[in-house]
């Protein structure tokens, strides 16, 4: 019994110690971490090409956030906040570019938690915006003549050279501004058609959109009006213009040039749309083309021109349009231009070539590595005093052959041909003075009369290239009566 009692005391003691140890045990508690909350809705944005604004809602459990945009065209209404929830307005400007553009908005909470909103915006699918914004229904009023009938109404043509195509503007190459009195003087001098070589690339006020300065469009329109007021037929083109088209008849440049051709002609055609058939548009000037590949590219430029003009409607749906042969050379045109662009209008297309053959006689102003100047040209007009300056090619038979090409390939098939530029100019002054000056001057007269007469005989419509050498534009007087007389003689 005593033994049992002792055991019982021991057991109670053990239990007491165990309970005591339990009470003295230290418990270590680890704090539960609070997860950062930083959310946006929506977390990506898409804008149309026109731009606009979108609302983004945010929530956070931090003390502050700060935000930045990596693109200036995409902005936020606020760039920081200490609110647990807020709204941000994201604004995108209109996209003037081709293709989609993107921006990234970065939000940083308490200098460590980063979130992004990704922004995209649609862009143009073409290089430049469409300028055919006000097309109208076709209007045949005053547009009854076919290209053949219109050509029959044209007599001698005249170029207002070195003026509207001059870099720096109308007076950039020293000629005075065109006046209606000058147009009247040209008509009085024996011409009823005027070609206006014109620059447009040099008059863009926004190159990224190929937008032509409105003041320039209106000035060109005013000059056209001078001509129409006086019953003159007007040929308005895109001239050299820095060579953006003429020097780029290549597959590499095809798309970009076509885009500019479309943009320019939509603007030109819309501005000039109300003129009647007295106004004719010409696609280009002297496109540099030497082979079939380049010819195919040039045809695409002409097709773009035709499509752009026709798309504007009104009288442009019936307007006669002019396309240029390769390099505007008659022989090259005969060889390479075997097809023409298509046209929704029937019988409203003309072809343009130029004639400075042989260039060594007509305009070369100094001996070149490839050939010397000719001072004497044509039967009965060679010099015995200076025989090394007689023409050795490009004389009457060559002229006749070239005009025959144009007649058989185009004119006889209902495609009128314009000789949009031609001319031969006298040497003299302090340099390049022919030793047999009388024979030289007679040869120039002979070339002018012969080429004008042969062109007309073959059905080709001639436009003399003048920069102020025959008719003085400052006082509307004749400066070179011999050349004018030779022109008039050739038209008889």
C-alpha cells in the first residue's frame, strides 16, 4: 500500500512539471505579408487613325503611383496619384503615318511595382492620304470633243518655260509673273495653245502627306483661267519638279512614286475640275526610260494619273489626258511604247513627244566629250568655211522617219500626238560664235520652219519651247522676229 502511494505521488509530480513547462513556453509569431495590389482596366488600348481619348481605371494599395509615356503623340491626363482608385484619360493624336504605331505607358507604384499599358493606333494603308475627298457626278458640259477633235482645233502651241516650274516660285529663274496681257500677246503672235510646265513637289507645305500649298494651286488656276478667258487651249503638267518621277522610273521606286502621283493629281484635278475641254492634263514631262522594264514602270505612273483624274468626277470624267513616251523621244517611243494605259473615258487620250534633234545643233552650248556643237543643219545650209560644225545626223530624213513612226503607230490609230517641246536656238554673243554666222542663222530658220511644217503635215501638234527669248514678257514685244517668222512660216 505504501509503495502504491509513493508511485502515485511521483506520477502527480511529473504531470505538474509537464504543465508547468507548457505554461513557460515562448511562441514566435511571423507577420503575414500584404500582397501589392496595382491594377488597370483595360490594360491595353487601341485607337483609330483619327485618334481620340480612352478612360483607364486603376486601383492600388500603395501610397502613390507615377506614370510616363514613351511617345509624345500619346499622353495621359495625370501623371501621378495617391488615391486608392482613380481614372486616367489617355489621348492619342491623329496618325499621319503609314502603318500601325505603338506607345508604352509605364506606371510605377511606390518606386518598385511596375505595370505597363500598351497602346496601338492604326495608320494609313497608303503612303499619303486620299485627296479625292469631294468626288462629284460626271459632267459632260463643255466636254464634247474627243481627243482627235480637240487636236484638230489646235494650231501652233507655245511653252511658258522657266516660270511655273522654276525652283523658288514663278519668278525663281528671272522671268516676271505671268499676266493676262502676256497671254493675249502670245495669242496675237500666232498661237492658240499654251503649255504650262509646272512644279508641284517644290510647293508642298507638308511633305509627309504630299499636300500642295493652296495658294500655289490657286495661282496656277488663275494662270489657266487667263488662257481659257482668251480661248486658248491649255496643257498643264507635272514638269521636272526635282526629278521625283522623271529620274525614278524603276521598280525600286515604283510604289512611292505612284503614291505621290496619285496624291498630286487628286489635288490638281479637284482644283481645276470646273474648266471645260480647253484644259488638258499631262502626266509628266520627260520620263527617263531606256528599256522595257522601265517602260512598264512608266505605264504604271500614267495609269495612276488617269485613275486619279477620272476619280474626281465632274468634267474630269471626260477631260482629254496626255501621256508621255519614254524619254519623250520619238524613236524610243516607237520601240518601247507598245501599249497604252486603260481609260474609262473613250477616245480621250493623247501622246506627247519632244524634239531637239540633233541636240548638238538645237541647244548644246559647248563641246561635250560625246560630241561637238553643230552650227549648220539641213540641205543647202552646211558651211564650207567651218565644215567640222556641219550636222552629221538628225537632218531632214531622220526627222521625216521619226514623224512617220508617230503617224503610223499612234495618229493613224486615233491617238493624237503633241510635240510638247521643240526648238533650235541661235549661237552668238561672247562665246560659241559661228564663223559663218549668216549660214548659221539661215540654218536655224530652216530647222524651225522645216520641223514645224513636217510635224503638222504628219498630224503632230507643235509647242515651241520659249523661256523669254522670242517674246519679251516684261513689255510684251517681239525680241526675235526671225524665229517667230520661221515658226509662222512652218505653220502655213
